[in-house]
């Protein structure tokens, strides 16, 4: 549960970084397409979208794990393998080709992949899977200022699910321990 909690926290921080980058891009170059409308098409689509994000998290985590394992064997240094892996995975991003400000996008993706590779090297596969799941799931939320729109319930359900996962992981991690350090009577 602690691995899931760490992954949820880092995933939320990384998606915040990516969304701030997107907000800057929107203010500079105009609005892009909305994410997550597939999940807003109904309950079945929402569940399918979440299962797909879970599958993406597992697949991405395992691919990064084996790529870094191979790069570590080939390059013999963790930090060189991490840099090479970040460059390789950044080059696989298809949205960099058509980006207006591609230099900033490359730096952001290099940073995100470097953090994910650091996670897999230092904390393991479960943390990486939880991080990728949170990034992908929170990245599909489409909600604006009008909360009565047809796509708002799926966005709120996704937010509640991510909060519930983090809360469950937190409660399982503390598991009855006194958090404030008070003395027992």
C-alpha cells in the first residue's frame, strides 16, 4: 500500500506539472483537444477507460523496467542508462512532431521520463505502475467551470476514484498507528 501511495502522490505531482505546461501552451498557442471524452460516454465506457489506464500502467512499467535493465547491462552505469532511457522514451512521443514549441515539450518529457526511470530504479515496479496509472487517469479528466455539462459526472467519478485509491493506500500504510505521536494511556 505504501508503494501505491507513493505512486499516487508522484503521479499527481507529475500530472500537475504536465497540466501547468498545457495551460501555458493554451495561453500561448490556443486550445487543443479535450481529453477523456471517451470515458464520459457512459458507465461502461468509463470502466473500460479505467481498465485501459491500468493496463497502460502495467505495460509501461514493465517496458520501462526491461528497457532500463537492458540499458544498465549495456552502459554499465545507472545514471547513463537513465539518461539514455529518458531520451529514448521522449523520442517515442508522437505529439512532439507537431508541437509548436517542441523544445519545451522535449524538456518536459525528458523530465517526466527521468523521474519515472528514477522511480523504477529506486522504488520498484509497483510505484512506477501506480504513478503511470495516476498520470494517465488524471490526465483524462475533462471538467470546466460549468459542472452541469454532460461530461462532468465522469470527471468527478474519476477524481473520486483517484482520491479513494490514495486514501485506501494511506489507511493501509498507517494501519492503526498513532500519527500524532501521543503517548498511550
